[in-house]
C-alpha cells in the first residue's frame, strides 16, 4: 500500500513538471459564442491580430516561437496543440488561449500597463471563432491594410464617457466642456475654445491635453489617456472627428 502511494506521488509531480504533457481538457462552454454572420478575414480578423498580437508575434519578435502575421506562421502547431483547426474553433488552441482557458497562457498576457495587451472582448473572440468555423480562409500573399473608421458613436464616445464624464457631463461640466457628443467635444470649453480641428490632430488642444502635454490644466493624471486610447483619439481627429 505504502509503495503505491509513493508511486502516485511521483507520477503526479512528474506530470506537473513536464511541459509537453497532453493538453488538459478545456471547458469549451466558457468560450464566447461565434458571431452569427459571415466574417471577413481582411477587414476584421487580420486587423484584430495586428492590434493584439503582432507586437510579440510578428516580424520583429516571435515569443514562444510563434508568429501570426503570416499564413504559414499562424497555422503552425504549438506545444498546446493545433492553433487553428479550420471548421472547429472549439478545438483551436488559439481560441483557448485568448479566452484564458489554458493555464498561464492567456494571450495577450496580462499587463499592468493600462492600454497595453488588453484581453480580447467577447465580441472579438466571437469574430475569431466565426472565422475559424467558416473555414479559416487566409488568402495567399500580402494582406491589404484596412483603415478602420473611428467614430464617436462606436469608439470615442464610450472612451470619453468612461474617462471624463465624471467631471465633463451634465448641465454644468467643468470648464464648460462636455463629452456627450462629437459636437460638444469639438466645440470645446470656456478657456480653450475649439478643442478639435477635424482632420488636424496637431491643431487640436484636446490631443495635447490627453497626451498629458498641457501643463496649465488641473488634475493632470485625470487628463492623460493611455497610449492606445490616445492613438485612437488622434485617428478620430485625423479622420475628420465624426
Ligand atoms: C506582450 C507580448 C504578447 C502578446 C501581445 C501576445 N503574446 Fe502570445 N506569447 C507571448 C509569450 C511570452 C509566449 C510564450 C509563453 C510561454 O511559452 O510560456 C507566447 C506564446 C504564444 C503562443 C505559443 C504557445 C505555445 O504553445 O507554444 C501562441 C499560439 C500565442 N502566444 C498566441 C497569441 C495570440 C493569438 C495573441 C493575440 C491575441 C498573442 N499571443 C499576443 C507573448 C505575447
Ligand atoms: C476629476 C475631474 C476631471 C476629469 C475626470 C477630467 N477633467 Fe477635464 N477638467 C477638469 C477641471 C477641474 C478642469 C478645469 C476647469 C476650469 O478651468 O474651470 C478641466 C478642464 C478640461 C478642459 C479645458 C476646458 C476649457 O476650459 O476649455 C478640457 C478640454 C478637458 N478638461 C478635457 C478632459 C478630458 C478629455 C477628460 C478625460 C480624458 C477629462 N477632462 C477628465 C476636471 C476633470
């Protein structure tokens, strides 16, 4: 009896230490559902991988010896099984990783720098799954870059509501500056006046302010956005602030 127990212990500890052990079963019921529509790789999937993965899995760096900016690289199997199984998102380890269902392998890895390495949203996972379920079609050759339009309704409004509305909404916003609509944001407040020059980030005080470069404003830490959000805001202004 004693013998058997020792053997079990050895077995347990060695399996816990071996990296290439067969993957633990993954609880697929926890994965967000695929979106119920046709997904476009070039418009939706590639830009998402670019934004969330290429900084560590692109031409410059290949963390974990994996890159997903090329077709060959993206479909390469890893220690955690096949990354992309066409027709079967629930069996694709890429999907398991972005949902955090594989121990220590949440992708992108969690970061304490706000705005960096953000977890994919349920909607993004839904797009990735739908693409894989629909056959994971990745056209040969270079992928044409898509410029995604940035809008107030979808992108900037929610961002400013979360970061600024506590002080810049309602009947009497601080400095007379309200973030409730594209018009009020463009119009600006009492001191600066016009905060946004559509099409020209360099001539938009709002960009200087949320970049943390305006030393005259109170509460500088409340006026500085993390790099990704700043970048989005600049793109919104550059595209005409609509
Ligand atoms: C900030 C850097 C970073 C980002 C961003 C990132 N990863 Fe990773 N990734 C890593 C590191 C580090 C490893 C190696 C981890 C290990 O082997 O323990 C890795 C490993 C992997 C692997 C290989 C796993 C294996 O079994 O060897 C895959 C696949 C992967 N990442 C997918 C992704 C995807 C998909 C994204 C975007 C949604 C992403 N990663 C974003 C850092 C990153
Ligand atoms: C905790 C409260 C607070 C938060 C949060 C906050 N602000 Fe402010 N903001 C102020 C105060 C106070 C002033 C100065 C008002 C004055 O001069 O009377 C100000 C002034 C401004 C002005 C100048 C308005 C003018 O007078 O022309 C702008 C533009 C501005 N904030 C933008 C933002 C943006 C964008 C965010 C979100 C990223 C933000 N603020 C978050 C408190 C806040």
